[in-house]
């Protein structure tokens, strides 16, 4: 089995079953990574192991509950390989993902993202699910058929680059705290640095979990990060969510300013939950 000069990196908070499935997916890889680096945010490090590649686990503590930007930068600092693949903890890699990302990175010094397909509810509980993920999933509604993407569509669910490119971008901006906009900011910074964003044929499968539309459970994080993004780029991110917040009477949104009118109540948050 081919061992590649690739570090796979994932950050996690309270997603142990999903993390286990990510490891199971990597163990079916046609080309194994040189290592898997797992960073636990504000929780004890796991003791996961694999017979096929080293697993290195770390605990990363921070004042904020979800220090996404800082934890990703910490993970990148730990990587021992010249190429890095970031996988969201909810993503299970297809067998070709590691090899295809590596080939892409070797072919061009770009920032690379791969297609993500969404597994239906209960798919990972079925016997032999790892061999049936294509049939049990549907494509991302926005990026599914795109072979060329704008930097505004960068996402951290699944991406790869050389460590040199990551360092050139400067990692994720830690002024973004919690949930929202740090992905788009990373993509915009790559564009500012003249780094192309391209699509690799590296499929990952996103494990089902309940989500909110709009994400009222991250209301304050989204507003804080939106303001940080606007100050930096003079453009509002997450416009679809902000419009929904405004339509609900939660915020007053003018050209250059957002003001909280009221915070969402528990009933509103519960009603936004997609099961």
C-alpha cells in the first residue's frame, strides 16, 4: 500500500462517532496518509489508532467554545508532511480522496477543494455502509457540478494544499470566533495572495446531523463575524442568513451597519431545526 507525503487534519468537538467513521474511511484509502492529526477543541484527546497510519491526537483549549480558526492553524502547525488535507470531522473520505488531492497539489500550487456529498439520515448505521456511500448520498446543491469555483465558494469541509500555500495565506484569521465567515475570509485572502482555487476529484461524504436554517443557534457568532468580515473586505458575507435574520425582525441591516433588534427566543431556535 502506498504511503503518501500527506497529513490529514481534522478538528473535533463532541463528535466522537463521526470521528470514528472518518478514521474507518481513511483505512479504506487506496493511498494512506503519512499521518492523521486530530485536534480536540476544549475536550480530552481521543485514543484512536490505526494499523495503517499513525494517528496523533491533541487537545486544544481556548476561551471560546468553538475556536475553529485557531484550532485549524494549530493542526497545520503539527503536520509533519509537505501537503495537508483538512477534513471536517463529519466527512468520510472516498478511497481515492488522499491520492487525488495529492496529485492535484503536485500538479499545481493551488488551493484545492473537493466535492462533498451528503449522506441520508441513518446511512452510517446500515451494515457495510462504507461500500454504499455513493448510493446513500446526494450532491451538494451549490457546488455539485462546478469544475471552476470562485474564491467566495471556498469551504473548509474538505480542502487541500501544500504547507507552503497555507503559510502564504496566513492560515485562518483568528479574529473570527466561533461559527461563520472564517471560510470565506480564507478564500478571499487566497485570492488576494494570487492563489488559485480549483476543484479536485476528491470526494468526501458528509455524515448526517440535524442542522438549523437559518442557524439561529449561532446567531451572535454570525453577526460578530459578519461585522469583522465587512470591516476587512467592505463586503457582507453570509448574506442569505443575514437576510433571513432581518426578515424575522432580529436585526436592522443597512448598507454599512448591522444592529441587533432582539435575540431569537428558544421557540424560534427550535422551529429552525431541520430534522
